[in-house]
C-alpha cells in the first residue's frame, strides 16, 4: 500500500468530516477486538463501531514476574485474577477465556493488532495473511523487544478467531510521509539503502488520534492544521503534523532516540557508547540496555521513573528529582521548538499520555519556555487539566492554542480496522 492510501485514511478520520461519519453510520455495526501485546504486558479492548463505544477492556501486567495479574472490565463489572509468574501465552489464554465467558465470540467482526515497527514496507494498516506476517517477522531486528511479542498476539488470536479478518496497525506508519531531510541520518548512504537505517518514528497511532481530536476542538479540518503533539508517558515522543500526516518526530530508528523518558535516555552523543565501553569494559548490548532501562527520569533522579513520584519528591526538596523534572521539561520544550521549523507556523500544541494529561507542572514548565512561539497557559485551566475548558489550557489572548487531549489508541486502531474492512 502506498503513501497516498495513508493520506486518504488520515483525511477520512477527521472529526469534522461529516461525510465519512455518515457513511460509517450507514454500515452494519461492527464489534472490533483490539489487542496490544507488549514485552511485559497485554492490553485488549472490545469496541463497538461506528459508535466507538468501549464494551470491554482487559489488561495483563508484569508478565513473567511474581506479581503478574489480569483484569477485565465488562459492562462496568471488573474481575481480577492473580497469574503470578505467567508468561504471554498463559496470560493471553486467561484473558480470552474470561472475555468469552461474557461475550459471544461469534459476534466479533474483526481483530485489530498493534504492531510497533512496520519499516518502509507497511505505511498503512494491512489485512493480515501469511505473507504479511512473514514480512512483519522479517522486521523484528528493527524492534526486537516489540515485534516478536506483537506476532505472538497475532498468532494466538488467529487460532481463537480464525474465520474473521485480522488487521495490523503500525506505530511507524503515521510518520511514513516524513521527507528525506527529516527521515535520514547523516551517515553513509548505503547504511540506509542496504540496512534500512533511517528515522521511522513511533507512537503514530496516538499522535494521529490526538491530532484529529485537536482539529475538532479547533473547529478546523485535520488536513488544514499545523500541530505539535507531545505523547508523554513512560515512553515519550513529539511530532509535527501538517496536511494530515506527521512530517517530523523525535523518535528515530528505535524508540530510544529523542525526548527524555521514564527509563530511556533519549538523545545522547553517539560517542558515548565507545567511551563507556572503554571505561567500564562493557559490551554494546549492555550499554544499550542501560540507556533503555536505567536512564531517563530514573537514571537522573536515582529515585523513580514515575513523574508523579518525582514531582512530589521535588516539592519536598529532593534535588535530583527536581533536576530530572527540569531536564525533562527543558528537553521537551527544546524539541517542540525545533519541530516548529517543519511547520512554519503553529495552530496548536497538544499534550497527551499519562504525563501530558495529568502533570500540570510539566505542562507549565514546558510552555513557559515556549513563550517566544506565542504560547501561554491559563493557570486555572491548566490546573483543571482541560476538563472544564474543552481541552484548551492556553490563555485566551495567546497566539498559539495549547490543549490537553486524552489519547485513545484502541479507538484509533478500531477506526483503522474499519477502513480496511470497508
């Protein structure tokens, strides 16, 4: 599928596109099961389309650990199960058994699977078959912590629901339209042509969803908006969106590049690997693991990767917690400012994700450093997390709107699935 197909998907999903919405309403209702299989967790959701009503939601966490557990919420009733030590297969079986006790599997129309890395091959959602799965597996070297888990989820769900369509939705696809000057590294060109070394970007489903929602709040067509979106959780990335697609983003070939994150370093000097290897006699794999799992907010603070913990500690006088928060906000502001170059002008800055939606201090510290772009917060709106201001937290006379939009990747994946089916 080519780039123009994704452009059509982007345009079709604009919240203000009433033609598309009325077209969906004319279609038969669909019950879409969404699965997101991570390296240590599994998330499922059952969504009615086109109403986009959440019918059921399940989560398996801390897989492989003593505290592993499964919870399901169906019709406002939550059940939890202790699956201590269980790995992915056992957890998935428990989740599906629990769901199918409450929901007739024959009513499920299709399954949408989140896949982290689509490389250059997958620039739009695709209906899964053996050939597509083989290609996804061939890309596992680009996301060794994620794609194998994603494939495991695909295979298990195909065994349980073999007669219905399965659709893969790729984190990288929304960023496929980045121009070469934004997507390529200044390294020997044959590294790209032979090995696929380039910037792919991630969190595309979230950036796409909150971009569409922001356009609706602004009362504008998604295609006509120029937005800076910041997805801030344990993993963090920012994107510049124009013409309905991402034209630049902070993550690169892997999710390690870019912003400071919970346990990931974000950008570092590439010479750091060689320096630490010589100082500590560590392997490249050990150093990369430290940059992924022992760095970021956790590494700087020495306390936690949880922003809530760090904000409380900083208020109580913990200097390294304060440093971690300040570093996080500075690097975020710096990255948003640099992404503005890709847009020319900015219609809105949008915060999402666990930190973006709930940490008012992070938003305040970040936007304060972007005053030169015309961004300014309203303190009261910011303290309300946008809940009583329809998402807007910017001052009424600010030149650039600032919004808080709750992300919903499962809902966005369901929209993608309907596109493929229709």
